[in-house]
């Protein structure tokens, strides 16, 4: 689910797309590195993660290129997979990316619906086959920040239960995105790296 660069030459590319983010994003997160308080973080290059007791962290590596394409946090029976993408300063990319993801999921046979979540519009999907052969529920959330968009794929208990979802969203919102200053095309994955001590 890392390909967000579908070539869609439609009206979305020609007019400014509004950024989608909660009104308190700059305070409650996800934060830009310029907004982040000084505290201990796990430094993954493009992302900084707040460590928590009992939380497991897994780096998702693309087999062919060996690059890290996502980080998955496992906590209290739920998972949150995080991916930061470059975005223009003046417009958001979560709206067109959401449309691309919906099309990809539907082509894979998933039942997908749009819902209004605590952070704004999100996708809720039932993937036709999970690891044990049973349908698997996921929620896909996204927030546009300054020159980036953070996408989260929520699975496990948090995809089904509101109390667990609240805790998973807190993990997502406590994440810091480090976009850097180098030029990057919109929708390109911001580089991630193995943890460095901060």
C-alpha cells in the first residue's frame, strides 16, 4: 500500500487541493519537527517516535530495494503502520492519495467505505483475506502537514473498537515528521532509516 503516485490527470491536479488536518494539529500532532517539544524520541530519519512501555516497533523493508518503506507500531493488541510523504507547501495530498488507495483496495476485492473520523476523512476497509484466511478490518487515516502528509494504516483491535482506536490515534498524533529541506516530488516517501539514539 505504498504506491500513492497513480497518474491521475484530472481536475485534482489542476486546482489547489485543500489540506486536511485537525484544527489542533500544530499542537496535538502529528507534529512537524519545527513544532516538536524536546523529549526522548526514537529517530528513524523521516519520523521520530515517542517510546512507550510495551510498544514494539517493526521496520517494513521493500525486498527489492532494501529501503525502509514504513514503520509499524504494535501496542495493546493494535497496530499502526506509519508512512510520511512529501507534499507541496500550499496544498494537501491526502484527498487524492485517499482516492488512489480506495481504487487499489477495491481492485484487490476489499469492501471500502469513507468515514469521517476524529482526524478527518478516512477509509475503512475489510480486506478479503487476512493472515489466517479470515476477513481483516483496517482503517486508513491521513493528515496533511507543512510540506508533508502522514498516512497511518490501523489494524487489530483499533480497527474495530473505539476505545482501542483512541489509543492508536494517540500513537499516530504523537509522531513527529522530519521532512528535511531537500526538494522532493509530491507523494514521494520521505526517507526512513534504522533507529539512531537521540
